[in-house]
């Protein structure tokens, strides 16, 4: 299951639509400052989405490593308990 920290589909749909409209103007017409801000916001949301995916996968990796370490520590404790008794 993938959990995203940032998941606002309405904003993403609007940004996709506006960014595509603006990008179609590039080279043909000048873009306004507000249109440039839309492109910057789109770039930032793309960046956040990639970072979110990376963070989520790293958290799963850490969780798995902790689980493996927990199993090893418990096995070692059981070994030591057997030797003491």
C-alpha cells in the first residue's frame, strides 16, 4: 500500500491542465508572471511527489531492517537465556 504525504488530485489536475496550456504558448507568445508561477508550482509539486515516493520507500526499508534486527536480537537473547539456565 502506498501512502502519500501530499495527495491533492484536484490541485494536480488543475496544475496539469494549466501547465499544458501555458507550455503550448512557449515560443509562440510570451507568458505572464502568473503563468510562470503556475509552471514553478507544477515543477515543485512534481519534485514533492518524487521526494514523497523516495521517503516512503526508505521508510519501508528502515521498517524491514528494524524487523530483521528485532528477530536477530530476540534470537540472541533466547540463546543467552539457554546458556544461563
